[in-house]
C-alpha cells in the first residue's frame, strides 16, 4: 500500500512530513512533498488525514477491495470530506463533522 501526491495540489505546508511515522516524505526543490520510496509506505494514512488540500491520496489496492481506487481528504472548518475515486470514473464522498466524529 502506498500514497500518491498530486504536485499541482500540494502547497508546500510540510504538515505531511511532520506526521509520517516512517519519515518517508520530503520536500523537493519546488517545495512540494514527495515520497522517495513508495514501497516503504506503511499505509497508515496519517499524511492523507493531515493534508487539508487533498493533495495526498492513499492507493486502495485489490487486497483490501479498492481495485486501484484512491482515498483523499479535504477540510473545511469542522467538516472533513473523505473522497474515494475509482479508476472507472466513479467517486463517493463521506462528510464527517469533527465535533460529532467520536459520538458513537
């Protein structure tokens, strides 16, 4: 399992590099995040959850039913949107209110 970083969406905030437990993320010459060794990614999704701009997505492989789908998040205040896009052009969004996320 690994991540993909959309260089066009990355704003260079470095938050992803701070939360990666494997210290796998670095910044390139254009101040954009990148992962040097994708095969070493643990798939913890810490960077995906931390990226407020939807620049990082988690590759959902066939072994967990993803069949090539990508999971990314965006934030707007207390609302977090989890977006799942599959390679066939279909997508699904799940909106979670941070204030209510631990309620159940």
